[in-house]
């Protein structure tokens, strides 16, 4: 490539560093403010050229930068942040935006850039919907727990776990709130119920969008049909984060990407060994864990293994073990499909 460069993305500016390999001239500077319009104007200098490539670190904001690079005819390379930092080696001087750009440019020019997969726009949209659904689910659970905490804190009678799922339960909650809670406690419960109603309305809308997306994605349909416990949401999450030709060279890499691998002792780390790394997308771990829990049913094909692990350890370990097995199986299925997994069903 006659022109290779690196872009360091921040909320206020994008720092650039690129080299013209023909003339040996290096250009450095900033694009400010960091938005689509100003980046598009800056990229106009490369109009009509097909020999330009830039490396972008896979941090927040990479999506619009990669989209604008592609629209301008510039080849975008997405760098994996952790491996890029490791390639820098031991820090000898202060780390700045300029040094980060230069480091990305040098790795790209030397062919040593640890690259990430850049998904198509449709997959990015599905990822965003899944992340929103997951966040709303967590918020819903948190507000339900707040209600039970208020009741317990003020000595109100305990209500069942499924109290808030039907009109009868909600009526019982309002009756207990009026009879046993202080005015501030009643306000807390009323506020929580209003927030829960809004969350449930949005969750209902998102659920239909995600089900429709899962029905129209080939990889998600195949996974839901072939893997027990993998429903439309888990199948869609697996396809959005694991599919693609040559995405991972082994199922072990897929497990590590999902953050379901167990950490080991390392002298350069302070974290305790024997715990999940929890790196990678939380939505994928949540979906796999929920799919793994379905093997607690006696009708599940792998129930014997689940029960054995549960007796030896506990139910959570058993579900995580099943989640890892499902992830490995999904990796092999998606590897067989290749890029066809991302096509419309």
C-alpha cells in the first residue's frame, strides 16, 4: 500500500498519522471535532485513490470511522485493543495519541497488526438490539429487587417471586404498600411500578424485532434447529458474534473470546486464578448461560452430565459447563456454514 496510516479515536478528536511509502513523507494531525461530517471532509483528500489503508483500534467509536473509511474507498483494518497493546511491549515513555497512531501505522505497514473482524451493517444492528435488550432486562430485574427491598426494609409481608407478573399480584402489592409502607415507601413502590411498565413495553417491542431478525438469519435458524436449549435470542447472539468465514481457528479461541475460559495463575496479574475471565461481549455470555440452564430439565439430551456436575459442584457450574459445550458446538456449525451463516434465510 503506497499510503498506510493509523487513527486514534477519542470523543473530542481523531488523531491521524499516515505515511506515503513512495515519497517517504509522514503526515500527522487531528480531526476535530470527532464526528462523521468532519471525518468525511478530511477523507476527501484521498478521493480517487485505491491504495490507501488505515488501522483503527477496536474501541468505542470505531463503527462510524470504519463506515466512513469504506465509503471513501479507503481500506479499514480494525485492530484488537489488547493484542495491540501487547505488541507495543513494555512502556518506556509516556503514552500519547501520537505514539498510538504511529504504533498502529507501523504494525499495519509491517503486516503485524492483530486484526478483528468488521461485521456487515446488518449484524452490527442486531448486536445493538441485543445489547439494548440485555440492558433493559438487567434494569427490569434491578427495579423488581428494589421493590422487594423496600417491603423488607419496612417490615411488610413478603410477596412471591412472581408477584409482579399478573394483575392479581400487582393488586396485592398495591394493597400491601398502602397498608404497611410509609408515604416515602409508597412513593418508591409507585415509581418502580411506573418504570417497570415502561421497561416492559420497550422489551416487548424489542423482543419482536429480535425474533424477526433471528428468523431471517441463516446461521441463527440452523443453530436453533440443531442445538438443544439454544432459542432464537441465543442463536442470534451466537451468529452475530461468532459467524463469518475463518472467524476463529479453533473452538478454544471462541470460548476465550466469549470470556467463558477459566483463568490461571500468572505472576504478572493480580487477579485470583480459577475464575471466568469475563472478557468479550456480556450479551453472549448471558445468552449461553441461559441456554446452558435448560439442560437441568430431565428431558434434555445432556441432562445426565448436567446432573453429575451439579452434584459434584453446583447448578451454576453445571450451566457454565453446558454453555461452553454449546459454544464449541455452535462454533463448528458456523464454521461449516462460513459466510452463508450471515446470509438472509
